[in-house]
C-alpha cells in the first residue's frame, strides 16, 4: 500500500511514517513545509502526484491555549484543512481529540456519546470531524494525552523540570488516557490497511491523572522526586482543561492499545533518558 502521511515531521507523524515502513508499505511523508493543508489546490496536486491508496492526516494545530486567541486560525487547519485532505484522499484516517467532549463525564466516553467542546481547540477539532465525515471515505480516530519520541510532551517536560527541582506541583483532578505515539501509530496504519470506517476511540489502556503520570514517570526513570498533587484551579490556563478525558471503544474492530504504563515504559527505554 502507498500511504501518504500529512504532518509527517510532527511527534505522531514521524511514528506513523516509521510504522508504515515497518509494515512494508510505501510511505509518502509530507511535512508542514511540504504541504499547506489549508490550500485545497495544493492538497489536490500533491495527492494527484503521489497517488496514495490511503492517507493518515496528522497535520494539526495543536496549541490548545493559542487557539483561544485565534480560533479562526485553528479552525482553518483543524477544520477546513482536514476537510481538504479528506476530499482529495481515496480513504483518510483523521486524528481527532478527547477535547471534542465537555469533560464532565464520570464514565469513559465512547463513540456514541454526544460531543460538546468547551474550548476553541475542541471546537476546531470537532469542525474537522464534520468536514472529514462530509468529504468521503474516512476513519476518525479520537485519542488523548499523546507522548512520543519526536516532540515535546508532558513526560519529557517532567523529566526536564526534574533536572533542577527536587519537588514539582502537578494537577491531580484531570483524568485521561496517556497514549504513546509508538503504539498509536501502528494502530492508525492498521486502520488504513483494513479501511475501518467511522469514528473510533483509540487510546492507551487504563487511565490516570497527570499527577499519577508524573509519579509513574519518575518511578520508571529511576528518578527520586517529590510530586505534590494540586488542583486545576491552582494552575489556570487560557483554555480550560477537561476534568475527564477517558476514552473507550465499543467497536470490536477498533485496535486496542497496551496499558498506558506499558507505553510509558517503552517510551522511556527508547533513548529519551540518554
């Protein structure tokens, strides 16, 4: 299969390219500098030249707080741009987010739960789901709390902060599913291979708080640090963070990822501690 990957220089995109090549596919990697997905003519031309069998769209506006000040800019990429990709692709696997939900649930969100984004970023991602669904043959994959080898993330930030701090304050009242991009990427390739269509939730198994993730990070890394649990209210951000971001799938054809702690361990053994 010839698999085209947009956003191929990003944390997830790089792992998707690697996963596609590892599976024996011909991967066409288009980074942001190679393709502006907000330009529909450029997207059509690039796809016509590459002639992919399927596309994994990892191109996205990911600055959650920045979107609060430029919702139109975020929606141009996450909404309109996603639709441009879907319209030009024979089949697209589009990556979406837990932020499309309101974050007030007490049980895991499934594919059947109503959306209700509370942030500009969440609204832009939901707009992308709508444009992708309207454009053609597609899979919309919602995931959450991504961390990986090729980009800044919560785990790498904790390790960096620990270099010159004995103790850290970390939010304990936000719960989600940490997802290792090294596990998510092969699942996205598998969805493209099988052309699994519709909305799917694919995230790390289990759930935890940011505080629990920080504690686990230091345990796995063999670093002794005190991690103090604090509330969201003590760390106000321009974009409110959802208190509950636990995703589960009810679909038997959705790939199941390993537990989040296994993803964390694999990530830390991949060379990030050197």
